[in-house]
């Protein structure tokens, strides 16, 4: 017997039973994004490795430890995308989208990081990504965060906490960086190994350590909010006011940083307590220097990304409240003539009820077996055609979900109106 081939660790399949949740999530997100006037874009999965080194930062965990980077057969150094924003900026610069214009865009798809797989965090995972370019003020930051809050509401999520902070601009961050290094050096021997390695290369990431002993140390570290330049402080005040005006509750967390080097000014995270250690479900902020850093002109920018798998975990906890997946109707038949008529009926019903889902029972078998397959599909009603029904130009209608619903007989002429009434329940 040939050896069974299995998926690579951290690369997961989405099975038919789960695909309805993914469709519901993406349909809901698309509707919210379009309500705010954001246009969809699509990006390649592979980019030049140098793009991420320049954008994300060579001393970040993403580039140093997690990126799938390799040399292709043509000798070019390429990488599977570990995040979306660098690719969005590359696209905008390459196609001139940022020149004297504002852009509001969104995209979704797989991203890749070599991490230790755990619940909601895989080596191939998926993101929803929303970005705005060419807009300076904090009003668009507040809009993007309000958009995420609306998405959580549409999905039925509750109990989420929004944390915000400001990382300032280059000069202010340099002053804070020096003060932070001075503080951390006094405690260097007590820091965990990763934090000691980052102390001089990327000290702000020490603030984000998950090691309890390091967390206790950085609790007394200087606050970056005390080092902000006037422009960043005003932007942060405007963001807080904008969120309050829109009714979006938030808390200020001066220890909040982002794992990518390109962030400036305001940053934020949405956090849940329902996913254990992987509590962040959405994060983002401003990156006003990134477009220029990658060869474009000065272009303010802000955006966020959300891990789809983590959102799916939250949806699974409330799956009973979600719309049913699968076809609404299954057309069953007995006999060759009935099977041919059933195929024609199914096509007619697909024209009459687009989006409802009409499945043709194929493969033969007795009616109980066909009903069993129809039930497993999630269908609400089975329609039955046999020789007697064809002769009388009738269809049997059987509910697969309501035991109190009697099986009834409908004429072919009456069937569309009757089904419209049943499916509207």
C-alpha cells in the first residue's frame, strides 16, 4: 500500500462543514468595507525578499525568523508574503496610484510565517487587510477603527477591548529609544534571552515580551507618550476624540507596540479573552513614511489587518446563531424518466431562486437514502419526483428540518409560489 500523503504542519485544509463560516465572514466583511467606500485589490503571493527587508525591518522576528524566503530557479531572491502592507505599497508605487490622490482599499488572502502552530495561528494563515493612503488627519484613523468595530457588531462579537497608543515620529522615537535602552540596560541580566538580543537592535519590541519576568520589568519603563513630538501628540488627541465622537470605547496602553518597523504615530489592537494567549484579533496603525521608503513620494498611510482563523474560532463559538450553510433545496427522483425531469426542474428552480442553492440528488438509491444525503447537506426541503408525480405533473415537498411540517403535494404550476413562501420563513 502506498504511503498516505498528509498536509504540511501548519498548513490546514478548510473542510466543507467549515466553509460556510468562511463564506459568512468574507461576505460580511466585504459588505462592511463597501459600505465605507473601500475598493478591493488583489496581490501576488510572492514578492522580492528585499521588499520585506526594506519595509518590515531586517531585525524584526518576521524577517529574521519567520519569513519563507528562497532563491528561485532564475536566481532571484523571493519570499512568500508574510503580510500585506508592503505589497500594497509596492503596487501603489509601481502603478502610480498614490500620485495626488487618496486611495481606500482592502484585500484578503493567505500569508505565510514559519511559526509554532497553535490554535488560531498557523504557518499559512489568512488575513483581512484594510488601508487608506493620502490622508493626513486622525479622522481616517478613527474611520478605520470604527469600520472594524462595525464588522465585530455584524459578526455578533462582544466583549472585545480596543487598546491604542502612539509611537510618535522618527525624532521623538529616537529620544524614547535612548531612554528605554538606558532603562533596560539597568535590568539586562534579568531580561529573557530574546529581549536581551533585542535590547539595542529593536528595544521597543521588549515592551511586547510575553515572558512574565520581563513584563514585570517593563511595567516600570518610561512611557513613550512622555516623548511624543507636538504633531504626534495632536494626532493622538484627535484620534481619541474621533473615537469618542463615534462611540468607540478604548483604553490607552503606553506599552502597546507593533512587530513591524514601519509604524508611526497611532497604533491599536482589538483584544479578546476567549482565545487564550492569542488574544489579538486585529491590529494596525499609521505608517506615514513607508511609501517614500519604498520609492514613492511622501504619502500618509494607515491600515489594519485581522487574522481570519482567529475570527473563525470566535464564530465557531456562536455557530448556532449563524445562517445555515448548504443548499436550501434538494431534488430527489425515482426512475430514469424522473431523474431527467428532476434535472430540468433543478435548473428551472436555480433560475427562479438564485442564491438559495438547489442540489440535484444524483447516484440513484432509494428515497430514504436520498433523504439521508439531503439531510447531511444541510438542505431545508427535499422535492420528490417519481413516475406518478410526472404523470400528474406534481411534486412532493418534504421538510428536512421541521418534523411538524406534513409532506405535501404541489402542482408544477403552484410550486414556485409555494417554495417562495416556504423559503421566506
